[in-house]
C-alpha cells in the first residue's frame, strides 16, 4: 500500500518486475484517473498489481471495527478463562446472603417464641395467683360463716370498726379494697378474658399506649393489693377468733370456780340436771390432719363452747342471782343479830332485801315449787327445790303467784314484796339452804358477781 497525494505522477512508475525492460512512455491521459479535488486525501491498498483506494472515513471505520473485535475477543477469552472463579464468588455471595437471611428469620422466630413463651408463663402465673386469691376468698367467707355461727357471741369477723374519719383516711391513702361489713371478705371481679395483658387501674390517658411491662406491673399491683386486703381480713378474723376463745375459756374457768367457791359437787349437779328432748346419731368430731391454725382454734372453741353450755345448764340450778331487780341494799345480814321484836340475840337465817310493797320477786334458779302459802313467821312464803339439796325461800310476800308442783325458770316472777308474818316493814326475806341447812346467801351472790364480771 502506498500513499499518494495530489494526483498520479506524469512519469512512469518503476516496478521491480520490470527490470531490464524499457520503460515506455505512456500518454499522459491514457490511464490517468481524473484528478481528485484539490486537497483530498485517501488510502490505497496495492496487492498483486491491483490497487484499492479507501477514503479516510471508511478506513477508520474498518480500523475501529477490527479494534473492537479484537478487544471483544480478548474480553471473551478472559471471561472464559476466569469465569469459574467469578461464578464461584457469585454463588458464595448468594449463599452468604441466603444464610444471613435464614439466620435473621431464625432469630426473629426465636424472639417470637421467647415472647410467646413469656406471655404464656405470665398468663399461667396470673391464673395461678388469681385462683389462689379466689380460693382464699372462699376460705375466708367460710371462716366468716363459722364465726357468725358461734352462739351468744357477737362476732362478725372483725375486732372493731375504726372511726369514720380514720377509715376514710386509710381508704384514701392505701387505695386497698375494703372488706364487706357482712362477711368481712373482699369482693372483686376477675378480668373477663383472664389474660396477662391487662391494663392498670390508673385512668386511661388518650393516645397513650402502655407497654407490656407496664401492663404486667399494673396487674401485679392489683393482685398485691388484693392479697394485702385478704391478709388484713384474715388477721382480723384470727384476732376475733382468739378473742372469742379467750372469753370462752375465761368464762369456763369462772363457772368452774363457782362450784369450787360454793363447795358444790359439780359432777353430782350435772347428773341431776334435767335434759330437754334431744337426740340423733353419734357423729364423732374429727379434725383434719391438714387443718390450719384457724380450723384448730375453731375446734378448740367448739369444745370449750360445749363445756360452757353444759356448765350453764348445771349453773341454772345454782341460786347465785338476785331475787329482786335494781340496786341491792340489805337491811339485815345473815348470822347472829338482835331480834327486832324481843331485842335478844337470835340467828337470822337469810338476807333482808330493802324493797317496796308490790315489787316483783324473781326465782334465782330453776327448780320446782315445794311450798307455797302461809308459813308462820315467814308470812306468805314460797320455797323452791333446785335439786341436789339446794333450795331457796322467799318470805313476807304480799302476793304469791305460783303453787306447789310448778316448774320454775330463772327470773320467773313468783310473788310480790310485802310485810306479812313476823316483819316490821316491807322487805324480802331470802334464804339459801343446802340439805336443809341455811347458808349465807351472800356467798352465792358474790360467786354470781364474779361470774358475770367477764
């Protein structure tokens, strides 16, 4: 390929194949191309005596095409040479991304499982606490019923209600639910869904979303307040039960002391005590092995109460009460005195109670009328036999309201105060006798005062 500028030379060309040949002059216009435009350049490709002329644009297009093809070939060769490494890296990258994604999914699942497990555990704990509170409330209600069933004891399960101001202050400060005044137990309503996701009892604030921890803390706070209230109720019930037991035991001791002070045979009096029509199958009282302190104390109280009832029935035959109502004033005591009519020393076998004519005279113990009418110096007199050698006499009556053979109850009116018989004025002559022998009635009256003191 040769490069020429301008136009063909007018001189013949020298070729190596024409050595030794005479060059013939060619006419200037025989094979000459038309002259190119002035200033135009080109590229000529000569091969085997043939010439191909290219313009500059076509030439550079061919060169660029060849260059691009070469580069593409080089790139393709490089790709096929290193494609295994590239694919390996791409696969490893994809696997790493997949593993990371799976690890994230597994972590999220584990977190959800932990949250669910914690919620289930909180739910189970809440249900257990709520069931425990419900069982405890039922127990306290049954205890309140048992306390209310104790006869002759004004027991409601509480010691003493605080003052209204103190109660209001305590309620306002603590915010604890107060027990019912009837059963002394806390009344509350369980949540409808019984779930751990309960809201606190605090006022709901608009657009406020309490977190799970705050909700759980609110539920725990409510349960703690309920437990505290039940503890207070249980404490009051135990204190009331202890007070009842102390009073009963003290009364039993005093009743036994009456028999000791009077020198009476309690067993003999119990055997002579009349019994009403009672009966039924024998069912022994048994205390459960797992009984708590309340049940054991209630069992002791029931035993003591049975003893007190038996002693009460026996003491109903002992004349330790007053025969007249009101303040007691003696005009003459038991023992040796100066006879009011003769002025000589004489034995006074009873007590003279100051009273007005017509005042009611009452029997001091249960018994049966064995004498009713005029009896010498006694005037109108009533004598009641109380059994086991005990008897009482009521003299100088203005009226008699009973007859021989009548069964008399404690406190029953048997007559009226008067001044019949050997008497200087209206009063009641009262005697107590053991096996027919007169004894000082004040001994019985003092025993009655000690018995009623508690």
